[in-house]
């Protein structure tokens, strides 16, 4: 089971009180294309690889959905530079 919850076009990590403490948002841009618009990780979780795990959760979802991603948030752009093996999932 994933440590993240999918809500609409986002994956979220919730704390024990159901407060959102991390997310990646990917609203639909057009058919089959989703805009990786925002990645957020609470200060209490920084340095633990949570943003990378969120990206990997989104990558897995995109592969299952046969979807493409637009990396408009700065984290997604930097992540893609470090993981060129996933470039086929991304569009301009």
C-alpha cells in the first residue's frame, strides 16, 4: 500500500490528523497530458526523499494510465534532469 493518497489530480501524504504534509499536483492539461504543477513537502519531512517518492508515485500512475506529463514545477524539471530514463513520459 502506498504512503500517499490520490485525491483528484494530486497525490498527498497526510499526518495522523489527516493534515496534508506533502503533495504533488498534476491537473489535466489536455487529453492524456497532465501538468506537474506543484510539489510541496513540509519542513518536518525535508531531506527524507519524500518529493522523490511523490514523483515516482506519479510516474507509476502515468505509466498505468498511458499518460504524459508536463514538468512545469521546478522540482519536476530538476527531477527529470536527474532521471533521463523517464523522459519518454514527459512532453513540452
